[in-house]
């Protein structure tokens, strides 16, 4: 046997051995991509701190979707990915709402302090 034939034979064997592995891993579905984007957005907004319950639900649903995908339960995996996306979006919305509510409370406190200072004057006595 020539060296070229041996190289060709070993390259073919390598290709045949690993082709099924690559064929099994397909591109992520739109539902999985949307869930990943929603989870990244929730992480950027610090949802784990501000809206921990829906954020954790989103993470759990996404993990479940991945397991279902490995078990080749495509429809169930898609539903779980959609649930993960919805929960992550909820966590993001709740986080933004809570941050805004905190900013509003801070502004109200600042305005009340300014109002007291104006009414009482600098020395604490009314003008």
C-alpha cells in the first residue's frame, strides 16, 4: 500500500467516525435563541438580585429545555425554551420596574428634604 492510500484511508475513517457527532448537533432553534437573548438581557439588568423568582424560573426552564432537546423531545424542548424566554422577559420587566420605583422614592425623599429646607430656612426657623 502506498502512503497516499494509507492517509486517505485514515482520513476517511476519521471523517466517518466523527460525522455522526456533528450531524447530531444542529443549529439552535429560534425558540432557543430567543430564550438565550432574553436570559442575557435579564442578566445584564441584574435580575437575579431584583427579580430572583422569575429569573430562577427562566434558568430552570432553559435547563429543562436543553435536557429535553438532548432526549430528542423537540416539541417539549421548544415549549420549555419559550417558557424560559417568557420568564426571563418577566424578570427583566420586574427588575426595571423595581429600579425605577427605587429612583422615584429617592427623588421624592430629596424633594421633601429640599421643601423642608425652604420652609424652615437655613437656621431651622421659619422665615
